[in-house]
């Protein structure tokens, strides 16, 4: 209960600082007050266009994250088990990781112009190195003695994969999702703003184009709330799934 009160106090303090700064600046075109922003937020919240934009952004985030997990974890497991492959592909992974988002944006604009594929591809390329390298780290830190004991006692391969490999990698997979989910929302929004044809990022772009600063803040607030809600929901689901590999 205390943590809840502390969180509420932090939110109130933030809103107070926001309000005072907006009043002192006295330029709503730069920084609207919280009241102005929340007024627009309530107005747009249940509009069909806003609901559709939120859905468009959310499914892109989940698709990009799903692709990262589906491809990144098996690739990381393979590279972690085969040292030669890891040494071969590590420079490529590091190059992909080092490429700035703006360069990927230029590439997708030349390829597809404004489309849904661009934001998904940019997010995938931004997150896949993290998934691969984290899985490699988890694989390389597996307990070799435990694997040897499983072989000696002729433990079925299915149990070895489930209880040893996946069981040891569960904390690393959770870490990948934990790191990637919030970052995915940010990258998707930026990509939608500059190269997307739908979603909250495009709504923010339209609000900026029409000099609707409260609208920019309102759509940003909606994106933040959706990102937090998605993160909480995914973490709750991960806790339940991880119990399958937890020792009794």
C-alpha cells in the first residue's frame, strides 16, 4: 500500500511541475498545461480513428516482438552452442546493432514509402541483436555438469530441452522481452511518425502538422499508457508460463 501512495505522490509531483512550468512559460504552443492536454485526451480517447490508430500500433509492436523472439532465440541458442558460428556471425550482429534507426528509416522509405512494413522491419532490426546476444549469453552460461549428469542418467532429450535448456534460458527470455517491449513501442512510434501509413505515430505527426500541441501530448500520453499496459500484461503472462520450468 505504501508503494502505491509513493507512486501517486510521484505522479502528483510530476503534474504539479508540469503545470507550473506551463504557466511560467505561458506558451501552450510549446507546452500546454496538464488540464489542456487531458481535455484533448478525453476527447480523442473513444474516437473510432484513435481506437483504430492504437490498434494499428499495438499489433505492429506485437508482430515485431514476436518475430524477434521467434527468430532471435533459436539463432542465439545455435550460436551459443556452436562457437565457430558465433565467431562468424558476431561481427554482422554488431554491425546491425550499431546502425542508427534513421538509416533504416531511409532504407524503408526508398523501398516501400509510407507503409506498415517499414515500422515493423525497423523495430525488428533494432531489437534482434539484443535477443540473439542475450540468448547466446544464457546458452554459454548453462551448467555443463548438469548436462553431463542428464546424459549419464539417460534423461530423455525432450526433458533436457525443456528443463535444462529452456529452464535455464527462461530468465534470459524474460529479460529480452522486458528490455525489448518498451523499446519496441518507442521505435514503432518514431517509424510511424516518419515512415508509417497508420498508427499513433502518424496521429502525432498529423497533430504536429496542424500545430495542435495539446493533441501531440494527448496522443503521446495514450501511447505511454498503452505501452505500460502491454508491458504489465505480457509480464503477467510470462510469470505464469515461467512456472512450468520452476522447480517444485
